C-alpha cells in the first residue's frame, strides 16, 4: 500500500488548488485544475489495472507522459522572456513530432517509448534551468523566492524530471536483466519524485495567500 502514497499527495495538490481557486482563476495556474483531474483519473484507473492490455500499460504511459510534457512545457515557456519563447516553442514542437514518430514507427504504440520520454524530460529540464537562470538575472527587484509560486513549481519539476530521466535512461538495461530490483527501484523513485513534485505544487498554490503579483 505504501507504494501508492504518492496518490495521497496528488489528491492533496488538487484539494489545495480548489481551496485557492478564486485567487488563481485569472492566472495560468487555473489550467492545473483540468490537468490534475486528468492525472488523478489516470492514477485511479491504474490502481485498478484498467489500462493494462496484453499484460502491459505502456501505451497509456506513453500518452500520459506526452500530455504531461505538453502541459508543463507550455506552462514553463510562458514564464520565460519573450525572446526565448519562439525558439523553445519550436524545440518543444519538434520533440512532440518525434514522439509521434517514435510511437508510430520506431518503438511502437504498445511499447514504452523510452527514446521520446527521455527527450521530453530533457527538454523540461532545459526549460527549468533557463527559468532559474533568468530568475537569477532579474535586476532591480527584491524577490522572496519562497513566496513565488513559479519557484516552487520549477523546483518540484526539476527533482521530478531528473529522477524520471535517470530512471528511464536505465530502463532498457534493467528490463532486459529481468531483475526484481527493477520493480522495487521503480516504486521508490516514482513515489519520491511524485511526492516532491506534488508537495511543491501544493506550496505554489498556497503562495497566492501571500502575494498578489506572480512573476512574469
């Protein structure tokens, strides 16, 4: 049962968002509502093995991670300066196009498309690093980082994407070895990565209690 503890933190993030809805409804954070509902719907279905076909739910994982990539990349790009947005939008679109090719031609719809997944997480890590770089170079403003919703979203995402990237980078090797430690490692990494991410999201929503101005 402990392997599903991340589910509690996802529910907590959605509950926190709903409690803060009036304060965020005119910001881009409002889009977290349908996104979190989607994620929780998927996780609920996964608990009951609804998405397993021929002994695997890899096809569903491909779809969910791609939607996750599109959501977070769009969110992150909107936080960056206007000069960066066009190039990074092209980069994101290119990775999405490759994902479609990977799913349909290279690794296949029914298999876990690790090549595309690694590229997606790599791009998200790049976007996060650019955000922190631009944040550090903002001049003429006195910023309290712990009160900035964007800071917490990016912090949680950075830990999440790094953990997921490292795991999927080793996925092919571990799955060919068919060791039980693979399943245990996945449970630990997935739980910790999700706990950190959704805890940070909850904090970011709560930041709207203290600040009326959102960065960028």
